[in-house]
């Protein structure tokens, strides 16, 4: 983006209005595409787990629970069967705090208490 703006403004244009329109258009496209509504901010973290998961699905579920988000990519860097540890490079998108609190309360509550817990989280 910076290179394109530098090239547009560095070249001598016979039409200065065209350069301004191009500058404005490029900046607007960047603002539209680079916001949290279109593409939520992802995070990257290297996690050392105290267990070795036999299947990728179990590993993904464990990471999503521990990190409180939706795992987009994961790369197992190291698996140690002797010490029973796994080192994983994870890219994930965190969920909102309300959803996380609601999920935690649902797991901890007895059947029939969901309505009360839902009200507590929203308030």
C-alpha cells in the first residue's frame, strides 16, 4: 500500500486530480478491508500442553477451550511422549467475552439454571 502510494505520488502526472482520486481510492479500500467488522483480528500463540492428543480433532477442541477462541490454524512443533508434552503454534480468533462467560456458566451449571445464567451474563 505504501509502495503504491509512493509510486503514484512520485511520478509526475499531468493530471493532479487523477493522482488525488487514486490516493483516496487506495486509502478507502484499505480502510474498508482492514477493519474488525470485515476480518476479525486473529492472534498467534505458541502453547505448550501438558498432554499428547492422539487425534487432531481432540487437540483442536482442547486448544479452543483453553484459548477461548476459534482455532484457524495449528502447527505441532514438538511432541514429547516421555514428558507427555506437546508444543503447538496456534493461530486463532478470540470469541467475545459474553460468549465465553456464557459457555463457562453453562458447563458449570446444573440443568434448568441456564435461563438464570443467561440473564446474569447479559445484565
